[in-house]
């Protein structure tokens, strides 16, 4: 079973020159198997989200419900979080765009059925988007404040699956990789994937992709 925190927030980054990152809709993929969601909790910042609900091995059509914690009646369902169509075995469906404010929520499927899973929305984590093209990242360096981050890695035009690594500068062997910075799934051409929550302390780091492959890019944390 997977348990992970994924988060989103718009921030200003120094990328050689300073670039403004604007708010955007983040897609979160959730898989249902018989009786359960394989992701058992979510930790998000305030923002706009779409949920992609997949049915893997449940021999009936499934749905998705999101409510404030402790409120399970239908009147409390967040209607934008309903899937656009019920999800047959082997298929997936997107919800509408859900604007989530800080607070405690729960998600579940009454058709599978599943238990209720916690979803926490908070404001103390930032998201950084990085794009890979053949042989390189388009952002050549990063300068960040110390804190908690999630990285969204996108693949634009690389005809193979990609990953993401952060390590202390000069220590790039696998034993020194920051495991929370690995993507949740390899990134195919035209798609993106989120890392876990990375708590960055002041210091010098590098980021790179050994699968593309790319050079080592500098990441400075103040």
C-alpha cells in the first residue's frame, strides 16, 4: 500500500533569472482495487486539483467522493470531486476541478465500497515544477529558501521514461540520494509525476536525471 504526501503552492524561484510560477491545476492519480484505495492518505496545500480515479481489478463500476471530515451525508459531498463517469474495470476517469481550502477532508468510494481515507490541506509546503527535454532540464539551476518542497517533473519530448534525483553536492552515489525526492512513478513523454515531500536544509545540492541522462544542476538552499 502506498502512503504519500503530495503538495502544491505557487512560489518565486531564482533560476539564473527570477521566474514567476503561477497557480495551476494539479492532477492527482488514485487507484482502487477490491475494497481499498492503494493510496491511504493525502497531504496537500491549498489549491486547485483534479483527481484521476483508476479501477484496477474491481468487477463493477466505481466512483469517488470527497467530503469535509466527519460529514458523510450526500449534502456535504463536494460535487466537483465526482468523476465525470463511473469507472469500469481497467479504466479511469477524471473529476472536475476542486478548489481545496485548508482543513481536514476524507475521500472514499461507496460503490467499491472502501473505508474513508484522510486528506489534509495545509499551506506550509511549496511546489517546484521542473521540465526535462532531451538531454537536459530546461531550468539550469535553483535557489530556494530552506523548507518543505514537492517537485513536479515533466517530460517534454523524451521518448523514454524519466526520473529525478536530488543529492548533496559532490555525493551523487545512490546511498546519498534523498529518497523523498524520487518521483512516485516514472515520467513518460508528455506526462508528469510528483515527488514526495522533501525537507531541504541550508546547503549545496544537485539535481539530475540518470535516465535521460542530464548533467548535474546546482540547487542552493539558503
